[in-house]
C-alpha cells in the first residue's frame, strides 16, 4: 500500500547527463503492479492506497510516447489527468496495461557511431501481419552507454512493451526508420525477466528481429520470458565469443 498525502512528486525520472556524450538514454525504469494486482485493477477493483490512480497499472517516462497510440487509450500523459497527477508522476505516461522491458545489449560501438534501435508494432497479434501491412506504431530508441567510449561494455537499448499482446519487429536505423539494417549477430536480446514468471506465470512476446530467425512458435505463444540467459556474466570469467 502507498500512503502519501503530498501533491508534489511521488516519482522522478532521470533527466541529468553527467557523461561526456549524448548517448545517455537514462529515462528511468518501468513502474508496474504485480500481475495479481493488475488482474484486480483490470477487473475494476481499485487497490486501496495504490500508487497509481485507478485504473492505471504502469508508469514510464514521457520519452516513450509511442505508447500513447495504443488501442482503447490504454496510455495517457499523467498531466492530461490534471496538474496534480502531472507533478506527482513527473509528467510520465500512465498505462492501463502491464509493461515489460525489451532490452538489446550491443557490443563494439561507441557514442558517436552507434545507430538507433527502431521498434515497429502491429496491433494484429499474428506475425503474418508484418508482411501484409504497415506497422500501426513505430518508435526510435536512442543508444545508451554507461561511461565514456572504451571505458565500459555497458551499452545498448531498452524500451517498454506490452507482454502477450501485439507483434513487434526491431532493427537498427540511422535515419529514423527510413532505412533499416539487421541487428548484429553478436548483440544480445532480452525480454522481461524470470522473476515475474517464476512467481506469477511465464509471459511472451511475438517478435521478429531483422537479420535473425526467432523461434516464436515453440509453444504457440511467442518468445518466452524464460528464454535462454546463458549470456549473463557471473563476474569471474567472460563468456565465449
């Protein structure tokens, strides 16, 4: 439960850049209710002292404004609900759907040479829609790098998506999607995490990756949040190339 009578910020998103480059997409994480609480809210049962106004279940930075185009007005700018909510949620985007992270870990690029990630979304949940129609929504994701060039391997892209709905395609671009290039083979892609799946249930995403073949239909649902994570580094030795 969340009890805070203040009309000032309850949540802040990061805006400051203390690095010597502009590859600093540190727009904060995803704030979202547990699947159990999401189910309750979507059944029109308000949570007592919930951190979000009913019926919203997720919050992200205003930077991810492609979400405002989801069907049924699923996401809104918090400021559109009034000045108090705009301030309280740092002018972020509130959604009535759960959100999860889709992450791409890049390798061997720098703040000056990295392309952007290009996300395309189809409301139709069938992957065939990607061949038969233009995407319903698109979004350009900027490159993020921790530290200066050649100082750290922490680099890549991250964007909030809706699990178990829609279909997605990702590629790279240097001109806002006018032309698209494949995701390099050495880049690692991660969807959601195993913690939520272990506690409440496995989630899925229907995803195509330009330049790769993804096993979307192993279980008929899409790529599982419990996909292979052998890329994780224990800290004592590097994974093989």
